[in-house]
């Protein structure tokens, strides 16, 4: 299996269960409240570690109890933490999450130490970074750092997967260095400049990203599965049926399953199917990382649908 490196955010998730989302100026009483480890980078690293991947996490935590606990948590889940640095005087990133009774969520993020990740940090650990083969990025660390690392690593011959979330303005030059871009419905419309519901305009919208240099677009569509777009070809890959309890981290789980499959040698279509399966498994409980499946759970799930993993 190829080695994987996740470069991104590490947050503490503060999750409140609510009957519905509040209106502006409205106060609601939560049905319950919990604290979890999160952040898109940390989520993807943990998901990969639980799947048994050879995975390293690169990012920053604050010099506080949450940061120290997070590093220990990652290590316990099979993640190489040698690329995580503690930022003195900074708090660990925090995400405040509301989850309604249908399992949908709203999220507000305070970057904390994540915002301190600079291009100089990439330079400082370069020799260590290039030991990995496949790199996962998101957009919860400074965009300039992401763009710099993506370009330099792609020029070094590495495979780049970008989860463009949260949707943010990107430098035009970055697109040509992305092998796989994995936006959801909101994000594909944002980057393509489309306002129509994206299923009807998907091929056109994704095509605009490919013309800008992206190798392959994989549009995550939740319960509708995913759409794979390469050149003029569009393929729909069905979701696995599941009862959603909490969709927090589902997209991160998809990305981890997809990257795990690519690193294991699967073709891209099958890698998307495995990403769909990991995503489906991750929404069956409250919490992001705690709901992410192990390799054994993934194998059993795929076997149920008679789509076992071929080695």
C-alpha cells in the first residue's frame, strides 16, 4: 500500500443536538451536548488510521490540554503524529456544531492554531513530507499554505486530492496541480460559478474545473452517491443505503475511503464506491471520528452488498 499524508486542520468539535436549527435572534434548548476531536484534516487522518492505512498527519495544535490530548488520540488510532507541531500561545482550533433530528448539521469554525500553518512549515519538513505518496488537503488552514504545498508536492510527482471545503476563493494556478477534487453540492456550484441545482448542470460545472486544470472531479452527493467526471465522461456511482443519524464528518470519511482505496491500488471508480461505503458507515452514530469504521467493519459492510474488496 502507498503511504498517505494528510495536511490540514485539527479541531475540537463542540456538538449540540437540536430539534431544528435556530432562526436569527432565537434561543433554543439543546437535546444534548458532547465534545469530540474533529477538523477536516484530523477527521480524514483518523478515518485512514482506523482503516489500517499508512498515514501521517501534518498540522498544528495549540499549547493547551485539547492539543496534547489530540496528539495522543491520533497516535492511539494508528496515525503517525511526527508532522504535528504545537503552536505556543495559540488555542487548538474549535468547531461549534449543531445537529438536527434529521442528522443535518451547521458548523462554525474558530481556526486557532490551524491559522498558524505557514509555507515555512512545509519547507521545514520537506524531506519528511516527500516520503509519502498521496496527499490529502482541505481548506481549514491558510489558503496560501495549501496552494504552496499542493504545487510543490505535485511538482515532486505526488498524487494530490483536494477536498475544497469550506468553499473559499482559490488562486487560479492551484487547479492544474490537483489530481482529484472532491466537492459537495454547495462547493461544486461555488467553484464553477453556478447557482442552479448542480445535478442538472453537473457536467458543465465540473467541466469548467477540468478546463482549469483539475484531473478528475468527484462530486459528493450524499444519499445520491457520487458523480465522477473526467474529460467529457460523467459516471454516477450509487450510494449505499443507510439510516443517517449524524452527517458530521461524512465527507471526510468519503475522502479517507477514497484515498485508502487509491493507495491500495484500486481503479478510481472502485475507489469512489469504497468512499461511498465509508461515508455511509460514518453517519450511523452521533459524532464524526467515533462513527468512522474500521477495516473489518468496512469489509463486513461491503460483503453484505456482495462487493468485497479485492486485494
